[in-house]
């Protein structure tokens, strides 16, 4: 379950509206709606702290490694990269579950390798299809 799905579930369990939670954590209602829809993640760590306080949960509960892949994707390639990685994660999770049980640490290894491959292929395509005078290197992977 991703960050947005978790905060939505927690909010509903507490019987709060999106507007109420947004006001309590100091963001706009639209930003909070985007968090719940898994379209955005908070940029400021103080927001995570306020969410943890409001819902009485830990950071480990709110953010999984998959969420971290999405946050990194947005930082490196903006919304398109985040959307691509989200689609990749959805497909991978569906296929990994279809074949039976896969230990969480093995699942993380598979996902990490696939995300790394995504960035490598993206860089190769950029080099192949972008004229030299317009090329800019993607930032290095933090792994």
C-alpha cells in the first residue's frame, strides 16, 4: 500500500475530511487531495512529521521503499518519470504476486534492479534520440 492509500485510510478511520487534515498539517486542500491520489508527495519533511503526529503512526509505516522510488523519480525526472515508475511498480507487484509468495527482501531487490534499468534505458534513449547540442545528463542514481 502506497503513502496516499495509507493516509486516506487513516483519515477515513478517524472520520476526518480532507480539508480538515490539510488545515491541521498546513497544506492546501488540493495538495492533500493529490497526496491521497498518489499524484504528489510532500516536499517538506515537516509535513510528514505532522501527518505522523496527526495519525499517530511512524515514518516507516507511512513511507515504504516503493514510495521512496516514486519520490526519487519525481526528483530526477518530474511527473512523467514518477508516472512511469508508478506504472512499473504496479505491473511488477501484480506479476510478482501472481506466481506465488516472494519474500519482501527479494521483492525489494527485484524492484530496485528494475528501477535502475529504467533510468539506464532512459539515459541511453536520451543519448540516442536527442541532438548533441541539446543533451544534458540525468543526475546519477543514488544507489
